C-alpha cells in the first residue's frame, strides 16, 4: 500500500484528505469562481460616474414665495409686476418743512392745483350741525342699505398697502387721504370722477401709520410715520414737521378740539405728549406706561383728559394729567385679551363703550359705568367670535361717528365685505359688491355726517360706498 509504515492515525488522516479533495473536485468550484469574476467585471462596466454639480451661474433663477419674501400683492398680472422701488428711486425725505408738490407734478401741474384748490375751498365751509343726533337703529339700517359701490368709485390711490386713511368732513365734496407703507400720501377727490382727481405726495420715508384731518381746521392734514409727525397745510402748500423721534411712532390722537396737542403712541410701548405750539421737534413728555407695545391710542370724546391705549395684550385707560416719565398706573384695565390686540376705541358720542380687535378672532364690546368719574369698566363684555372676522395686520374695528351703538370691521368672508355690527353683537349690514370688491379692506373710515364709507386694501386701492 506504500503507507504500511505509517501509524493507523496517519493513514486515517491521509484517507480523509484524499476523499475531501475528490469531493471539492466534484463541485467544480474553479468554474463557479470564474463565473463570479465574469459577473463582477460586467457589473462594474455599467456603473456611471456621478455627474458634476452645475455651477451656480448656470442654474435658472428659483421661484420664491411672494408671501415669504414679504412682497405686497398687486392687482395686475404677475408677469407685469414692477420691481419694488429701491432707495435710489425714493430717497430719504429731508428733515424740516417740505413743499406740497406731488410726485407727478411735472406732467400735470394744473390738475394738482385744481385738487389743492378744492381742498382749500371746502375747508372754508362750515358744516351744518343741525340734526346730528344718533339715529334709531331702523333708520340707520335703511341708510346703510342705500349705500352702494360703483366701478368709478374704486381707485388705486397709493402704490402699496394702505396703512391709514382720513376723510374730509366736507358735505359737498368727497376728499379722501390714504397713507401707504412707503411713506406716500395719496389725495383723491372722489367727486371729481376723472383720472386727474388723485395725486401722490411723499412727505415721509416710512409707512404712514395714522392720519387725521384737524377737527377745527380741515385745511390741515396730520400724518404720522415711524419717525415723524407732519401737518400738511394746504393754505401754505407745505408739509410742516411737528415732531421727530427715533423711537418709532405708531399712532396719535388729538387731546383738544383745537388740535394743538396730541397723545402719541410708540411701538416700544411708551406714549408722548406733543404740543404743536411749542418750538422744536421734541415732545413735551415721554411716559412709560408699562406696555411692551402700543398700537393705538384714543382720547375719550367727552372727557379729553382720559385716553385709551392698546398694546400686546393690554388695553388700559390713563389720565393724561398724571402722566410722568416712570411708574404710571392705569385708571382701569380691560382684561381678558389672551393674544395681541390690534385696536381699541371709545364709542363716538358718550365714550361709554369700547370695541377691541384681538388676534384670538374675537371682537369685544366693553360697557362702562360711572364713566365721568373714574371710568370703572364692567368685567363682563360681549364677544363676537368668528374666524371670518380674523383680520390681516393691521386690522381695526371702528365706530361709525354718526351712530353711538354701531361699528364696522373688514371681513375675510367670501364674497369680500365690510360688516356693520350693533353693540349687542347683531350683524346689521354687510357692504359687498362681487364685481368691484374682491379683496379684504382691513382699513376703513366713515364720513362724520354723510352716508359715505371708504375701505382700503393691501394693494393701495380705495373703495367708496
């Protein structure tokens, strides 16, 4: 056998090795290995290399959301949307008085002169105070139903979002002023009914937060921007500067009927007292009232020493006679607001009611008692809750100056409308026109003696019912 000299163990080991070799040979593993190598080579030949990324300049411009970019919507097709004016197109407005010259003065100065002449003429006429009592609800509701919106009473008066409006008290001519987010003030003679009836002026560098015609001299239009309070005097064709500050003004209201003094709110929460008769551009007093933000201030219609301030979640009544730089305490706090308060206003005749707009989708009506003594407000209040009344910023509920018991607010309901509520919470009327009103009017103003309502939207367009 050739292996007789080996031990039994060695012979067994060799036998196992021989049998294993025959077994693996029968499996033909070398053929399997060659096949695997072939498949691997074929797979590698089909692997594509990763494409190199394109250079940034080769990529097309990516579309961005206009809402995320905070670009104002315009009532024209997207392809025709003009670029937003840059700093070189609208430079900073200089300090001091400015001539009342419109932006398009070079093109049609005679039409501008006609507009300013109309403003001056109607300001000299005294309104008739006869029969100015608050009408009963039935007659008032009938007068609302008679008000309509026509195509010629819709006009783009300013170039950007309407932030404030004022209406001249004239009973013969409808003259409306609108301020936008770029500091423009547009004047529109609605009664003119021609294309030349509106012109734009640029008295401010920042958005116009608040506007009022002077209650004693409507030839004066006071406008408040973030950094300055100006008075447009049509008799001298100039925008005078009354007060200037770097503390970001938010709103103002007159403290007296002669409009010589005003209470001014700041975005950082303070309030200031401004006297137009005092030389210089500074306020008489700056007071910390404990607010983080003050959005609106409103003076009581009867007791002018009281004013209402609305802020983040604060709505409080203060006495201007006792304001000091620090440590001011409110006479009364109107609690119950859980989110940001957009506005708060006294009712126009007695001031015995307050309407507030809050970001919690509620309109609140607060009644008061003993108003002429301490302005102690009842804790209970009527609440009108509806998601359709949720307003875009800014959004205000305003009282009709002719009606002690009714207020108006823009609505997001479809079709778009401006709603009139009674202080009981009842909806009295909805102003709408499917053909002429297709946007939310968050800023509204009502004529003090005539059945005239003006609503402003986010594209600078005014609607006159």
